[in-house]
């Protein structure tokens, strides 16, 4: 039986090398582009009907998604401030969701099962929150490291703890998404490997499980996209509305 | 685990995912989100306007209903008053008519009685006059001519005929 982690391996399809940096196109990137294209064309198709007052099916579904994200943004960031960040948050949601879902297509690849990718996004979001915080509050932004109501004597202790908790945010954000995606696909690979290697008499059982787990993975794809987006909102909201 | 071991693909994964995300962000922000957000806002404002206008219409409707009910009540009262007045008038007319008719009947009765009485009196007078005349004539004839029975009988018949003739003349 081949290793269940085998399908996480990536091989360059188009070799690109710029300034000594390997920027080759591989399956993961192609799958990501496919997901992005689906998202973009779905939105274009939905908006094509001149954004009619009576929405079609596709427009309704996308509007539900947009309303959902808008509610989230308004809740965590604020109604006025939220408008500025809504396009970014919505893009994060639909990007992560598309990457998660496109990986469920057999032969495709889930780019969010790559820790470097989720990590890069988490770090970018983390850096972005720092920029937003300093741009909005200046030096006062550092007060985020001291929770309100903490006695002065505790400040030297609280600041390192808060720094650790701040730094832990991108780590937890990236690892959560990566681990969930990897685990789901690994389970699917193991079950499918079992189904393929066992005889038909017993092999239908793990195969049946792959069907169930696949359904579960669709739900997880949505849930993880939701969690990733919600936490992004929370982090941005935290630095905008200090304490 | 390939995700940790294939260090060579890290650079391309990070680069392309961030660049692709940035492109998707720009594309969605510029071309995809605005129509849908506009549609949402337009619908929201339309629904809000519709609800407020519906409430306004409802309030207006209730006002009109109350006015109509008041009018209806007034009209009912007026109608009742008119019916009562008509009823009273009719009763009054009926009573008046009855009284007039009774008075007329009484008058007619009195007139008839008077006429009957006068006719009777006249008849009695006529009868008395004719009887007297007859008697006088018979006696006169009888006294003038003392003739035989046959003659006297003829005389009597003659005088009777005379009286009848004069009665017929007076009747005509």
C-alpha cells in the first residue's frame, strides 16, 4: 500500500526560476488557480444580470455568503470601519473556501494543506493587523499588550504573556487550517488505500467510509474557511477597537 | 511529511499563493463585489421604503376607515331620525285624515237626516193638502149636485181623477 501522505508531494510542472528563486508551477498552484477562477466567474455570472432586485439562484447563494460575511465583519470590526475591510475579509473567505473545496475533487490538490501557505497568509494577516494598529492608534497601540485593569506591578509579567499570545495567533491560525485539511485528506487517502488493497468482499466498507468522510470534508471545508475568516476579523477588530 | 520535507517548493507556493490572492482580491473588489453589494443595498433600501410606505398606507387606511365608520354612524342616526319623522308625520296625517273623514261622514249623515226629514215633512204636507183638496172637492161636488147614485158615483170618480191629475202635475 502506498503512503497516504504520498499525494501531498508536489512536482514542478512548469519550471520557472527568477533570481535564483524557484517559482515553478505545480499541481497545488494550478488547483488554487482553478478555485480562484471558479470564485471569480461565479461572482461575475451572479452580478451579470444587472444586479436585479429579484435575485436568481446563484445570486441568492452568493448574497447569503456576502451577508454572512458582512454580519461577521460588522460584529467584530464595526459597522463603519468594517466597510473598509469587507472586500479583504470576503476575499479571504472565498479564497480559503475555494482552495479547501477544490482539493476534494479527485486528482486535485488542496493548497491549504501546505503549512507554508497557511503560515504565509497568517503572518501577512498578523503583520497587517500590526500596521493597522499603529496607523490607527500610533504609539498608544502598544497598550494592547497591557490588558485593562491590570495592576502596574503586574505589567512586566503581562507584557511578555501578551506578546506570546499575540505571536501564537498566526501560528494557531495557520496550523489549524493546515492540520484540518491534511488530516481530512490523509484519512481519505488511508480509507481509499484500504478499499483498493482489500478484496471486494470487505473493500466496500472503507470505500463507503470514504463517501461519508468526503461529505464531512465538505462541511469541514466550510467550517475551516469560516474559522479562518472569523479569526481574521477578530484580530483586525482587536487592533481597531483597543480594549 | 511532504509538506515539511519538500523545502524546494516552498518558495513557489508562498509566492504564487500570495500573488494569486492579491490578484483575486483586486479582481473581486473591482468587478465582482460591487454589483452584488449594490443589489443588496438597493434591495435593503427598497424593502425599508416599502415597509415604511406600507405602514403609512395602513395608517391612512385606518384613518379612512375610522372616518367612514363615523360617517356611517352619522348616516344611520340621520336615517333613523328621518324614519322617525316620517313615521310621526304619517301618523299625524292618518289621524288628521281620520278626523276629517269622520267629520265629513258625520256632516253627510246630518245632511242626509235633514234631507230625509224635510222630504218627509214635505210629503206629509202634500198628502195633507191633497187629502184636504180631495175632501173639499168631493164634498163640493157632492153638495152641488144631488143627483142619483149613478151620477154621484161618476162625480166621485171624476173628482178622484182630478186629484190624481193634479198630484201628477205637481210631481212633474
